[in-house]
């Protein structure tokens, strides 16, 4: 579980990430979608603990990354965008080195590395020097490095950038497979990638989250019209009369005249009406031959662009509203005499300070409640862990006792056999 709460990251006056919040549940594959410079990589770097937020909290499996960075970071495997690898090492040497960095136990290291090599499809190149393998294999090596230590969470920043179509397909398939046993956060500006891999999408632009939903829901929400593209042969130009025959039709638009004499129309109907049966019934009666009929589909790309455009329009409206309000107040102040104006300005500043104080108190109380919740969850987790450890130690005791009894029996049998042998 990942909880990102009111995170902001500032570089001087520039706000890279602006007060964002979201949650990621266990074994979810979440897509961070946004144009270049939207704040995706900055957010990921904050989740991994690589950079600190200017404000807000990040909780990784119950650990606050600011207060318990080592415990939080142990939960994460990170694959950065630029594939930082040691080119002079072989694939296996690199993974051994990563295992040492992550304090993987010596007894478990060999088996764990072999499992990761098998899982990521690196068996054929495990003994090759990294600089001599292809870009696709380098991406796999970077992903394998993130998997070392068996972290619960994988954070992958642009994992398919620079790959050819075949390599992209292979990496996508691998990420889907990993999503069954890991929580995955995937950053990308490639829309089909997010649509194909992710169960949920977070759309981010200019440091702000614009939408959080499944790809399917985002597509449905931005589908403004129930529309059909139809290609027909209509020698008598009867298509213009069809809306009077089918009441659910709102509008008919000619899209293009084709070279073979057919015409393509866009038919817009009421949202809840499927008019395809009506078209197949009515059009032949009007001497119109149907060559092709299909419903227009809204893609994630359409949803993405619409969400961004709508949000930008909202921001502009809010800015204009603020400017208008400020201008109106200035006009009011200008109409006052000097003494009243001074008094009104003091009252305005007093009201502004009061509003800020109230906001601060609200945030303070909210933070106290959140801290209390985190402590309770940590206590519960510790209790469950202790319970699990007690069960494991009790089981071990039983196994040890059983082992001792077996050893004693074997020893007794052996001594009896030796005695018999001696007598002979």
C-alpha cells in the first residue's frame, strides 16, 4: 500500500508537483500518464526517497519515508528512466552487486538471482558484458536490478522508452506478469502502453492531478456523444430525410464523398439509444445501400486530451474570476475616502490572516489524525508479525524436537547394531 498525501515539490519559485494525493493498493498496476515535464518523474523520485518533498507525506506499507527511510526503501524496487548500469560487468555480476547493496542473505542470494534471471528472460545473456547486449536486454537488466531483494513495490519510470516494437511488447508482457506478485507504478507518456498494462490511470499535468480512474471509465466519461460512422450508396440523396424516420437521431453530417461513389456520414444519436437495428431496417426501404457501419470509439488519447483541456479551461476561469474579484474590490476601495479606504484595507488583511490561520489549524488537526492512524496501523502490523513469529518458532521447536528424537533413534539403532557385530 502506498499513500501519497498532499505532496508538493518546489524548486525556488517553480512548483514541480502541486499538492497531490492518491493511494495505490496491493498488487495494483497504476499508470502515471502525462506529457513531458508534467511532474511524473519528480513524484516517483519522492516516492522512492531519492528527493524529499517540500511539503506532505508519503507512506510506504505503513512506513513514513521521511521518518523511517530505510524501512520504507526496503519495500521498493526502482527502475529509473535512463537505465543506469555498470557496462563493464556481466549481467550476473551486476545482479550479484545489487544483491550485496540490498543486503540479501548469502544463503538466499544464488537462488534469488537465478530466479530473477529466469523471470526476466535473461538466461541467454547472463554471462555477457552489459555494454555488448541490446537496448531491450539492458531494460530487462535494469528491471531485474529493481527486483533484487524481492520488494513489494516496483516503480518503473518510462520502462519502454527507446525500444523497438518487439521489445516494447516483451517488456509490457513482463510487467503484466510482475503485477500478479508486486504493486507496480508505471510512468509513461505513451498512451497505448498505459491503456494495455494498467488497471488504473493517474493523469498529471503541470504538477497537478487531473484525474484518477480506470482507462475504460476515463474513455466512457469523455464520450460525449453516441455516434456512428456509416458508408452508403445513396443515389437519390435520401440520407437527409432519415432523421425524420428515426426519432433518436439528433444530427447527420456528411464526412466525405468517396471515389467509388459512396458517401460516409456521421450520425449522432441520443446517448442511450442504439440505432443500428433501425438503420438496417429503414435505409433499404429508402433505396440506400449500406457498405459499412461502425460505432465511433473514444480512446484513452481522446480522454487524456479532453481531461487536460477541460482542466486548463477551469484554471483559466478561476484565474479570471480571481482577477475580476480583485478589480471589483479595487474599484470599491477607490470610491472610498482616504480614511475609510485605510480601514477597509486593514480589515481585508485581517480577514486574510484569519483564513490562513483557520486553514493551518485544519491541516494541523488532519495531520494529527493521520499520524495517530499510522501509529495504530504500525502497532497492529507489529502485533501480527509477532504472532506470526511465535507460530514460526513454535513450529521450529516441534521440528527440532522431532529431529532430535529421530537422531536419537538412529543413534540407538546404530549402537545396537555395533554391539551385535562385536558379539559376533
